[in-house]
C-alpha cells in the first residue's frame, strides 16, 4: 500500500522545522559575524591604546576606547535580545568620559571587566563560528551545483571545494555528492555554531548578580519610600477628613443637644427642632465616617471576591463596561484592595475624562503575578501629571513591587496595564 498523506506529514513537518532552524541559525550567525568583526576592531584598538598607555601616550584615548567597548557590547546585547530573553544595558550606557572615570571602571566596574572578557571571546570564537557558519552553506551550494557548470571553467580551474581537480563527469558528480554531504553537515552544525557564538554573550553581557542585587536594593528603597510617603499622605487625608468633617459635625451635635436640653423645659418646640437638627447632623457625620471607611477598604470586597466586586463596579459605571476575570484563585486582602482601587480609579477616569463609548477590564493570573488590563476607546491623552489619579495608582502598585504601564496617545485609545505580585 502506498504511503498516504497522513503518513508523510510528520516527515514533512520534521524537514520544514529543520530547515527553519537552519535558516534561523544562519541569520543569527551572519548577525554575530558582523558584531564579531566590530569586536575584533575594538579589541585591536583597545590593545593599541593599552600598549601606548605604557608610554603615557594612550591614556588620553582610554575613555574613548572604553566607550567603544560599551557601544559594541550594547550592539551585541541588542542582537541577542532579538533571539531570546532581553539583556539590559548597564545604566551608564555611554561609558566613561574622563580618564579618571576610565581608570575607575577598569579597576572597580565588574561589568566593564566582563565586557572585556566577552570582547576577547567574541572576536575569536565568535568570529570563527560566524565565518564557518556563513561559508558552510556557500560551499554546500557551490559543490552541489558543480556538475551543472564545471565544464564552463578552464581545465586547470575546475576543482572541488577541498582542492581535488576535476577533469571528467564522474569526478564532477562526485563533487555534487560532496556538496550534499556538506549540506547534511550544515543541517546539523549550524544550530551548534549559532549557540556557540552566542554563549559568551549570554554568560557575560547580562548584569552581574552583584549589580542585579544593588539595583534591586535601590528599587526596593525607592518603592518603600514611595509607599511610606503614600501612607503618610493617606493618614493626613484621613486626619483632615475627620477634623474638617465628622469632628466638626459631632461638635455641632453636642452644641445642638446642649441647646435642646436647656430649652426643653421652657420651649419644647424649640428643643424638638434642635434635636432634629442634631439628628440630621449626626446622620451626616455617620455618612462621612462610612465614606472614609469605604476609601480605606472597599465594602464590596467584604461581601464579594475581587471578580464580584469588579463586576459590581462595572455595573455602576455610566460608560458601558465589561469585566473579564478568571482563574484568580486566593488573593491577599491587600492585593485585592490595591487591584480594586486601580480599576475603580481607572474606570472613574474613563467616565470623567475620556469621552469613551465603552470600556473593558480584563483580570487574570499567571503564576504569582496578577495582570490587569483596562481599555477604553476614548480620546486618550491620559498623563500622570494631568490630575487623573494615575500617580496615586502607581504609588499603591509600587508599594507591592508591582508595575503600571499607561499607553494613551492623543486620539486614543487608552490601555492601562497593571502587574501585581500576588504570591503563591
């Protein structure tokens, strides 16, 4: 029975996948060959500067040489980031600008020393890998097609890629078979060469663990300071609300009750009116206290989970709003409150400022991260300095080591994305 289409499909898929892998590896090797040539130039220049520095002449060019090193390394970081996980550039992306800065960088900067080691590896191993990876397909195509055009060459010029002279069709066909062998070698070797070329960059160009730790400490210091500032501002707001609102109303209640007590025996009608005023004032104070408590912890979260609270929030929005939430699992109350406030403030902005026809809220969880996406089709232009409450949202989120991203070009639409670590 002849093979069916279903029988040959796995083989075709395997061949197509292999060819795609080879072409992708070839593209990576070609790009790496370019940066390897740049690294070789930078290494030669840096070596010349260091040799000249022994005579005191090259010291003036040391900052420029280290800036060139940083530029070439950043180019490789950008190239490697296209094919895998992003490799961030150091904070000082331009490199040292003075001789003192260059000297300190050589002695104390861990990343500069790692860049130097990478420069040596990439200008040698990376260059050889790139040359071999680019020449292999050229040799394979040349030898495979050799039987088609060898007879056009002068007798003394016809030969295989390995130097064997060709004078007849039999030898020419053998060269064609050699080209097929080169193709098979290329099929298996190109991905290995691409990995070998990029391996030093992945190991050395990424931030050192000490640098990552220092950046993390700095980030935590900033976010904790912002959280403390936000907490202090919240306490002051509560204090002002109590002082200017509920406290003054309660003082008025005391005065009105005292007035009612004094006039109760002589003028009951006046006392009754004072009691009514005291009751109304007390009810107003109670409403203010309830509003203050609602701002501290949304009552919707007391009776519902986050999904139910957000659905209730969307129902009360004057702009048509949909909520999509699934797989949230169990969340800490502080995370739920922060997520709710972020969505509530964003929906309020949609209602007041965007002129949108609809809004959509998507909430999901991936591992230990809660993702929130608020989208509207309004006029856009949302900015943190425009009094839209985005600063308050950012402070609440960063207090939990979360991130806020706002994409709101003029003319719309507006997309607000929140990521909150929510634990396991």
